């Protein structure tokens, strides 16, 4: 028997016993001593070597040979030389955890995950970082995952674990690439009824029936070359993840949740070096869903062809070129403007993965101007939703566009979700939900024939309230001037019918002995001969536009008196004409409802102040509550005819606080309804036992006032949206423009009795979900109890 032992120092990637091949080690890349034993047909030296190794360190068990090694050696005893590598290190300093106990296809679970050897290739490291896969995640896949051979390459293995696949070489344990398990989409089955409904809806939309639309969404999808990146968990490319999210979270989710119907219109524009419309005014239905699914599969197939270097047909939508914002924004603006009916909400959803590639010096200003034009024209009906993929630092331009949209009255948001299909889908769902909220604001009323009739928004250009000058001495051509007999001022008050002498026509009230009406009055300033109403609105609510308003002198330019705010209805229905003549009730519906709410608030404020006066332990410096007097100005216009505006004093100095209850917590004031009084009496049982002086803050006074109003009206109504100024000299809050939520459980209580902002019991419940009682709440509500009818 001839034995030849050769010693050399090499890098051993694996301690697995194999035939003439090194295999990766679990330890760090370290040097080990390898002994190569070459022997003839007698195997006893090999057995002796193993025995000596065991005696050197009984704690280190040598890795057993593969099941086939011994049989192969027995089958080849006729060969003169049989060589194999015995990888072991008898050095006592070597940790036992770095020795392998098995050569099975899956690494032994007794080995620490972090001890498993893994080497990165340039491509593998890039793919691992793109998909945000930690190194330990791949080591865990090797340890616990499912192992299978790589098709077409016997030197590679595929480890599948927790929705990820990793290709690793057998010998060196080199990471070739990492990928995530992609989501599969299938087209929906289309029945004959679905086809007929889709065809009918498509015909209504395409043939100009814009008054039938519920909403119009224009989606701008980035198709630049960077959208080919494979860094989104769940899809091969960024573009594929976008198509997946649109199909599942913008179309399918809305259909299942009842948030969209076949009259919710969708347009899709591809944003590249130019703008390409690939979906032109299509109804939201399963047919549109199937078209987006086809785009998804095409993007996946195109990526496979691109990776293989094969030709991609020009009809397939695939990432390429640059992403220029300008052409796509202009195309979206043209489509939204052309098909607007003034009664449906519109949404512009822009999805990009980087900065705009537009050329020019002031690119950001040009892009902002496009958004500002749409926001100032459509106001609250316009929703600009931006979704960014990647690093937040790349979206300074989108941030600026979103802020400009808000400044000019539009609704806007910017979301930068995580790089996964689930996070991107959540961003699309959030954008769809925000538009649904505004659709509720424009809920249709019943017409005279019982059919639904949608509210149309009056055409009005908005301006930025942030840039609005508060004071001016001379009005310019941005104001509309009404002089002398073209302006009349009135005050709202309770007046017996017999004493009413109105110059506005004969409209007797046959139902009651008294009525709340408008009485003529002179202009507020003694030198005023006219008024100036600014064309652009600086504010917009659910029911009203707010304009700058001044009383002016006889020269038609000089401002006299205080700075005022004029509010008028947003809706065309509130100022409509009937039979060629101005309808009195339609014209005054808005101003009468506003003044009625304001009048009731004055009554509740008076009761609240009396309650505070009766609490002896309360600090004398506690502010009282009042409401700003509102006046009605009737203006005669050459084009619009006679219309009315509500005018209030404007002063932005001092204290101002707004609460949100229905969608986040507005403080609500409840009004006493004279026509719904019960027979119950209110008994004041206030006790003044404590001698300690109690001090409260201004915010606590406002919250306590809202809480008090609910008790004072026997839990039938609540007034919210308390906003106004604090007069430090008089120590009085002067609130304005409140919202009333009304609900009478004993009678048929319809929601919206006090306008569109009246949410009934739902609004009352929303307030108390966010309301936190303070010391003053306890004091002003503790003394009330409802007596029994007996």
C-alpha cells in the first residue's frame, strides 16, 4: 500500500465530504489546512485517518461520506488510484459550530444562520439590495428553505423561502440573483349581461352624456426606463407593480366596495418623453380590469425578453426613455376641461419614480402653473394625488405641486409607499377613497319629478388665501363695483307679519303669525355709496364661496369702513331662475338658512354666558361667547340679475381655532328648535359647594360651549365648526359660520335639515368620539336634568 500525503493551505468553502470538489463552508472566509490522502485499493489507511482524527478531538465528529461514496469505491476496487478530499481541521481552536454534521440538500439546523457562508457576485448583490433583502434572509433560505436544481445549469441551486427565490452556486456558494415570488393575475369572466352593460355605459360616456358621469379619474403612469427596475416585492418590475395595483386596488376594490359604478370614468395616460393616451374615457367595470391585467402580463413578458436581449414588439408597453411631466400634465388638463360638467368630482393621479426629465430653466414653475390653473378653476372638485416610488428626496417638485394645489383651493396629497405591491396598492386605495368622500358632498337631491338631480357648482376662479392682502385703501379692476341703487343691505330678525314692509315683492306667510325676515338697512359706513366684490374667491367650503368685500366711497374706488367677507352659495340651484323670472325662495334659500343658524347660535350663546355668570367658583376672567352679526347685501348685476351675499366683519388678528368633528373633530354647537319643543322642563341643580377658584383656557371654553349646547337643546342638536376671533379688550369670543347637526329621536329627523353640513346623529356621535371633557364641561352641564312627564 502506497500512501502519499500532501499538505497545502487553501480556501475551503465547505466542509462537505465530496469527490474531487470543494464545497462552501458555513464559517467566514478563512484558511484551513487540507490533507489530501492518495491511496491504492486498500481502504484501511482511510479508516485509520478517520480514527486518528476522532482521537484528536472527540468533540469534533468528521462529516460522514455520502451514501454513494462507499459503494462507488467498492465498485471501483479495480482502479489503481482512487482520490478524494477529506476536509477537516484538527486544530482545537476551531469552533464545533463551524463543522457540518450532514451533507443533506438542506443545511443542518444546528448551524447558526449567520455562520452560513455566502458570497455576493456583483449582479447578485445589486438584485439583493434592489429588493431590500438582507444577507441573513438568504442565509435563512439556505438553511430552512426548499432546495431544487436550477433548470439548465447543474452547478446552481434554487432556494425558495418566504416568498423569495435565490439562485446560488453549488461549489462556491456564490449568490447569482435574488427574486421575489410574483403575484399572478387572471382576467375575469365576462358574461353577456356584463358585455351589454359595458357597451351601453361606454356609449353614454363617449357620446357626450357628461351629466350622467359620477366622476372622472385621469391616471398618469410613468413609463421611463427606471420603471424597469426589479426592486418591488411581488412583481418583476416597477411598471408591473403599478398595473397590478391599478387592477386590484383602484378598480376591483372600488367595484367590490360599491365605491364605483360603470359611470365612474377612467382615463390612463403613459408618461414618457411625450404623452400617450392608452385608455380614453372608459367605464369602471370588469372589462377595464381585464385590459389592465393584459398590460400587467405584457410588462412581465417584456421584462423577460429584455433580460434575454431579445426583440420586444413596439405594441407592447414597456419602460423606455425619459419621464417628462409637462406633456402628460397638459394632456390631462385638456381632457378634464373638455369633459367637465360642473357637477362631478375629478381626480388627477400622477405616479412617478423620480424627478421630472423636462428640459428648461424653470421646469418646476411651469409644472406648478398647470396644477394651479386646474385647482383655481375647479377648487374642491379637483383632487391631485401624487404617488412616488423610491426615495423621498427625489420628489421635491411633487411636494411643491401638492402645496400649490392646496393654496388655490384644490385637494391634494403626496404618498411615497414602500417598495412592495401591498404598499403601492394601499396608496391607490387611499387616493380612491379621498375622491369618494367628495362624491358624498355632491350627493344628488331629489328633483320635482322624484328623479335624482345633481348639484352643479357655480363657475368661480379661486385665489391663494396665503397671498391675500388683508387691507387695501383703493380697489382695482380685480373687483366688481356696485353703486347706489344696485346695492341694498338688509338685517335678519324676527318680525310680525303685519309689520313687514318689504321692497322685494309680495311673499306672504300664511302659516304663522310671525316670521324671520330681512329688514332694509343702510350701509354700515355713513360715507359708503357702494360696495366692491372681488371676482376671485379666497375660500371655499361645502356650501359657500368667500370673497373679499369692501364698502366704498362715492368715487367708486376708495375703501371706507372695515374689511368685510362676502359669502355666497357654491351651487347653481340656489340662484336659479324659474319661468324667466327670479324665484324669490330659490334666491333666498341659502342666505335664510345661514341667518337662521346664526340666529339660533346667538340664543344658545346667551344661555351659555348666563350659565357661566351663575358659577361663583369660576374665574372672572373666563371668556364669554358671542356670534358675529351677519347682514345680507342684495346686488344687481347686468349678467346674473339680482343675487344675495352674506357679509361679515373680517379680522384675522387675535385668537382663531377650528375643530373637526365629523372627519376628525369639529366642535359642535346644538341649537334649540322652537318648533320641536317637548313638554319636559329643564331644572338647574347647580351646586356651589367648593370655594376654590377655577381657571380654564380659551380652548376649554370653546369645547365646553359645544358640550353645553348639546345639553341645553335636550340632545336634539349640536353646532360645530366653531371659528372666529377673540376680542381681548372685551374678553369675548366672536364666532361665525357654524355648522348644526340635528337629530330628533321622537320625530322623523331627516339628515341635512340645516344644510349639507348637517350630518344628523352621525355628526353628533363623531364629535363625542373625539371630545375630551374639561373642568368647564363638568360645571356647565352638571346642573341640567330632564324632569319626568309626571
